[in-house]
């Protein structure tokens, strides 16, 4: 068991008003965010000026603490300006990924019940405007002296001196939605305090200072990007370089040209950079300290391949919508195969099936929270708020802490394969499969079996230009796995299915197997 004692950390809470005003006073010319696609930057001084104008606009519109501003937009300088300025005023910012949640968008808007809606024209939400709650405004473009849309509106305000925040630390700060493709998306609420503590903890483990520059190309509708490259640099007074989408051909150029110190990736990006190698090494990127991966576990062989190929340090972190930032390697001090120690302010417990705390080295479910980073609750479709348990969030992840207090994730509770009464982690088998020299991706599932209850079946995708023989893969597995854990069938796909967050979609593999192989006896395919 491991629990980072939150009581050992003094209460460092700062309001977002004080953060923005402080940076504007001390380093007004430092860039807070630069968008590569727009070729546009926003300094801390400019952010402070915009935040004051928005504060006056929101106050004149009658917004108070816990009133909601809904933001429907892609990555842009304007996106981050609205996000931070809403927090600085003290209202609640709700961010929704329009494309990912298209089929649920009308229901989400009704649940959020915003006072103000700021939307990017052309994304589609404008079609839902009639009859929807809130005062709707086209987001437009910000440019000193030449803004359009909402930013042109706030430029007309005359008296825009500083006004204090209207929020207390326990008022609602951020609402974000989990991806909703099959099930309905969930709205998760953070208070102003929990948002700050997550941002501060991220800046702490990344070891960010005011001179640092970070790179991200993930949507700011996603919690991970909000914590890592919106909030952490804001708290630290650092600079965010953003792109709207990942570009395999341009990624290393961005790292070099913008003198990036820390870059944020996901395992899918790591795989893409391995599959189509670039003639780049760490020596070509003298400012880069490390890349850090999140959203899904890095497989050990994938991790080693990347570092061997490029000589770039690859660290890892993990978290959840409900529990907040969980564990991470500190700076470039990574330990391959682990997630890292518990983060600042965080409490983590490992429990068995009966909820009993387990000892160090014992594997069980990871319980996150009860500390300063845990979310407040869920925003339900009918607008009601369902509070999260005060003693922690059941993550659904299986794991343990090693002798160095680093967290290991070994699988998912719901993804466990139970074969003849034996619990088998799919991730363990994935890790063995990915060590095969011709395999780029692997996904293991359990399928119904008349005798054992479930049987082990694996899906793989090959590296470009590689072919694999099923008997060779089975022999490869036999060298590392006991018979009960070895896949009884291997199916080869061009690419394994992913969910909208880029994570392996085991449910899609289950559906594929049911459709194509369920009536066949298990064996080498």
C-alpha cells in the first residue's frame, strides 16, 4: 500500500486571478501560449488584459460563481484565453470536444445549462443554437486592434480595470466531458481548488520553471491536456507551444524550432514515431529534457525501442477524470515499466476484492483520491450533480507499488481474463507479444470457452514491411508465458482499433472476434 500524505504539503492554493495578475506584473512580455497553426502568441500581459475585459463582460452579464461558460472550439490561442479568463473571473468553464461528442451535444448543452456559449463557427454547434440555453456568441479571432466575434465585443468595453475573483476555492471551476462513442459521455466537475492542485502537481513533477517551453497537440477539451500544457505552465509562468493536431512529419521540427524542453505524447504517437523512423537523435534537440506519455500504459518493449531509436528519454504519467493526477516520473528520472511515484497532494491505495488495503508489492485495484486532486462529482444528463465518494475513486486499474514506491499498472479489473479460475492480465500478454521484432501493436482478449469459461486470444499488427508467421508468434509466447496464459489464437490486422483518445479498444476486438471467429474452434489463425 502507498499513500502520499497530503498533510505533508502546506496549502499552496492560489486563485487563478492572483496567478494571472502575478505573472502579468512580473513577466508581462513572456509568452503564455503560441499556436503553431495560427502563428500567433499571447503574452502574460495580454492575457491579463483580456481576462479583465472578460471579467467585466461576465459581471455585466450577471454571471456569478458556479455559473457556466460553455466553450465549443478547437485548439487556438482564443480557446486558452477564454478558458483561463473564465477561471480568473471565478465562473465555471465547461469544455466539450464537439466532433467526439456530436451525437450527444444537444443533451450535453442542456445538462450544462450555460449562461454564455462561445463557439467556433463552422464546427456545427451553431445548428443547435435555436431553443438552447445561454447567450450564444461566435468566438472569433483575437488580434490587438483587429479582433472579430466575441473578442471584438469585449474590446468595446471602456472601463476594464482589475476586479477580484467572484469564486471561493470550493466553487465549481471546470466541467469536462469524457469521450462518448458508445456510452453517453460523463460530465466531471472540478472545483477551483482541485483544478489548481492538479495543475500545481503537474508543474511539480514536470519540474517546470518560468523559462521552460512545452509542446502539446492534444485537444484542450481533454483533461490531460488541460492539466499538462494549459494549467501547469500557467501555474509555473512557463510557455505552451500548441498545435491543433499531431503531425508525424513535423513533430521533431517543432521540438527543434521552438526549443521545447518537455513534450507530451500518447502511446499511439510513440508507435507512429517508431513505425516510420526519422533521422533524429537527442543530440539534434539540445533543449529537450524528455517526452512524457500518458492516457494509456507504455509497453516496455515499445518504450525501449523508442529510446534506443532516438536516444530521447521517455517518461510516463497516469491519472483519471475522477481521481485527478495519480502518479508520474519526476522530470526525466524515469524507471521503465513503471508509472512513477504518487504525485504531490495525491492519495493512492491498493486494495483486494473485499476493499482491504494490500501491502507493498501486492497487486490489487488502485483507489485514487480522498486528497486535494479528487473531482467534485458528475454532472448528470438531467442537470443534477452526483457527488463522488469522499474516500477515493475506484479506478478499475490493477497495480502495485514496488520497493522504490513506483506504481505499476498490470491491467484492468473488467478486462481480466478468468481462465479456469485463474486471473490473467491482458496487458502482461500484450507486453510479451510486442517484444516480437515484427509486431508493432498487440491486444489480448478473453473469449468464451465451454470448459475453461474464457480462453486467451490475441490480435496483432505488424511493423511496416514486416510479415509474421503465426507459429513463430506462438513459439515466441511459449518462451515467456506459462501454457495457461499463452494465446490459443492469433489474429493479424493492419491496425488495431482505438477509441477517440487513442487507447486500444478491447471492446472493438471483442466485437470483431464475435463477428468473425465466434463459431470457430480456437486455434492458430
